[in-house]
C-alpha cells in the first residue's frame, strides 16, 4: 500500500505544480511572463498527473488498505515508470500537446509509453483484486461496497480503452482522433472517480465514529450498469462522438453518476447532523462542493469556461475528500503521531475556499463568454470579465497553497519516518 500511497502524493504534487503554471499564465499581468506554448504542456501535465494517475493511485492504495492485501512489485514498477515518463514529457515540453477531453495528450513516444505502462499496471492490479468484486452483491459496508464496484469499473475502463485502440482509425486531425480514442474510456473513468469520492466520504464518516451501513443498494447499482452500457456502446457504435453516443454518455453522467452520488451525499449530510469537528466539517465542504459542481453540470455548461468550472468543482470535491482521508492514513501507516499541526488543520478550509473562488471566477467568466483552453487575456473585453478572471487567479493561488501544504506535510511525514 505504501508504494501506491507515495506515488499518489508525488503525482498530486507534480500535477499541482503544473496547475499553478496554468492558472498564472491566465492571470492578468502575470500572464506576460509565460510563453504561450508552455501553457498547453503544463495543462496536460496537470490533468494527467493530478487528476488521473494521482487519483487512481490513491484508489489502489485504498484497495490494499481496506481489503488488506499486498500487491505485486511488477505493478508498482510499471506505474512508477509510466508516471515518470508522462511527467518528464510535460516538464520538458516535448512533442505536440493535444487538448482533447478526458486524457489530454502529448504526441511524443515517451508520453505514449508512460500512458501504456500505467494502464498495464492498472489492469494487473484490478485483476489481482477481482476476487473482491462479488462483495458488490453481499457486503453491508458502504465503504467496501463502493471499493469493490471500483475494482470492476477500473477493469472496464482499461477494456474500453483497448477496444477503442482497436476500433478507432488513425487520422491526421489529431484533436478529433484523440477525442474519439478517449471519449468512451474517459466517460467510464469518471465512474471510477465517482466511486473513489463515495468511498472516501463513507470512510471519513467511519473515521468520525459513525455507522456506515450500506443504503440505497439498488440505486447504487447504476454505478455498475452505466459503465457496462458504455462498454456495449463502444462495441456497437462506430463513431463514439456521434449524436447517439453523446446522448448515451450525457444520460450516463446525469443519471448513472449524478443521482447515486447526490443521494448518498445528502444522506451523509443527514447522518452528520449538527455535530462539528475536523472530519465532519471537511466532509461537509467536500459534499457541498460536489453539489455546486453537479448543479453547474445540470444547468448545461456549453463550450466556455463553465466547462472547467463544472469539472474542477467536482474534482475539487474528490481531492478534498482524498486529502482529509490521507491525514488519517498517515497515522494508520505509522507516518505521524499525535494531533495535526494547526496549519495542516486549516489546510482543507484554505483549499476549499480557494476552489470555491476559483470555480466561481471561471463560471461567471464563462457566462460572459470567456473561452476555455485559451492562454493570455486577449479575449477580456470588460472590467467585469477582468474581475472574474482575477477572482479565478486568487482562488487558484489559495487552492494551490492548500495543495502545497498538503503535499509538503505528507512528504515530510513519509520521509521523516
């Protein structure tokens, strides 16, 4: 477990560093100090390291912790090698970045090799834990239920990617090619993220001393049904970004992810009642961030900055729950003793406030038409839009500062031991 946990910390740290470069390159005045081309490489590094490899590594660490089973050395070596290759490709700005959805890509051999190695590790470790998949139908523990489902859905994610590689024909228009390649696997992967979020919520609830008996079992099966439906879609539909396929993926998000997660989030808030404490308060912040992000999604987000506002709120909710659970795991693994330092106890609040300001700036800038994935400030044509982008910059600094405190404390705890 420790190897996967450390890989998570390193990936989040590297991805957060890239995130700061991305945000500062879009902040008025500061943007002039960043070459435009590096913005695109940093954005790929941020998304792939922090939001994909980092979160998957943490999920796998939870499998080892909850199911109490050790993994193999080959899986860890593949994952570390793959993560390093993706990091070094983005850091050195090698190749051509392509900002397709879900798995933004750098067209360069080291990037493709790194991605392939990490997927191989993910496939092997999901097969190793496949014996726990039947707990989906038998366990009464909410944490074990969602983790056992995540093993199955992680396996489906890799399978849909392999199917996509076989089916999608190479084309010279790189954005369209990678958009088609990662569209279905990317949607299935979002179910993995949702399952990670739900697992963390219930594990934090358990850490706070509350009962975590599974509720809404049949409703939660939507988190299995729709990944299977998406895999079937991958088989029978030739164009994964056709209107028919996009309708299925939209319904998968709105119904398959949204409904179970909102219901479970509301139930957890009810279980928390009015009691306060570190775990209770930070759990509330994570759930409320998710509610805001889901609300943005149901409102419809178009193609402007409301898109990253929506998914950054959801991802922020996941990261916050992961951070809080990490502090407990540091003690469980023997990396720390006693109470958390005061600055570390404030870290989730700092990160939560920063994420709220960041996404509010993005969302309202998007309402005014600010485009996504565009460096610089040439599109700013009003003082109000300038204010929203400055709010985004302030929020990004606060959230990254919170992320830096988290990473430094986690690394310090591990290295000190």
